[in-house]
C-alpha cells in the first residue's frame, strides 16, 4: 500500500484561508513469481518451451529471441550469460574437439560451441542436423549425474534433437575415430531427412 499526502489552501469568501490535507491511497498487488530456474528442472514446467527465471521485465526481448532465433528453443537471458562464461572455461577435450568442428570442417556442417538450447547448454550444436555433441569428464560417471544426464537428454529429444556423447579420453586419444562417428551420425541424419522429404512429396 502506498500513500501520498498533498496540501491545498482553500480560501472562502468572508472566511479565513484554510489549510486542507488530502490523502490518496494506491494498492499494489505483487506480480506472480516466474517459473523456477535451474538447468534440468523440467518437472514443474508445463511445456518444453517456456519463460525462465531472470526474464521478468524483458518480455519483449525474450519474445523477439524466440521468434527470430528458434534454434535457441526459448533459452533465457540467464542461460545465455552462463553459456558465454562457459566458452571462457572450456576443457582441453572441448578445445580439441572444437578444432575439429570449426569452419564447417565436417561435411560442411556448422557447429556452435556452448550453445543455449531451452534451459540447457550444449557443448556443441549443429542446427541444420539438429545434433548435439557432448564431451563428458569423469564427473559424469557419478550415479546422480548419470540420472541427470538421462533426464536432460530425454527432454532434448522431445525437442527433436539427437545427442551424441564422447568421453574426454575418446576425444584426446583418437581423433579419427571421433571424426568418423560424427560423420556417420550426420550422414544418417541427412539420409533420414531426405527419405522423409521424398515421402512427403510422394
């Protein structure tokens, strides 16, 4: 509740001036809180594309990003900030894989690193192929991290995106093997997309 006081001198004929006080009251209702934040927190969300914590007051920018750049799948501005920070903290394996991917060096497909997708951040993402590449360290061997990765991957698959995982050791030990896996996956995706297109035209 907010109150404003203001004063006025009200002269009357044949009387002395009077000092009057007026009070105006406004009631403010609190806005509802935004959806809960946190990567992987999908149980409380009504849909896979939604507004995230940190977007209040920025709805116009958020709507623009969703419509202009659909490959971010409604990622929040907070997720973009986190992705920017992660690009500065890449692991040796991530840096090594990025050297293989950058410049459309694999079958001409463009990959982005630390790319926001919904309220997750993909290590590498190819929008044309709808493919995410993940490079996992030893922490991903922990049971609760495995469970989180599983739930995260299921949500990403619901968006129509495939996930291909490598360990740090795989990336650093055998570059050719990793390249072949990525190429085979991209060829399979391309072949499947072409077959669907032929069926639609038929």
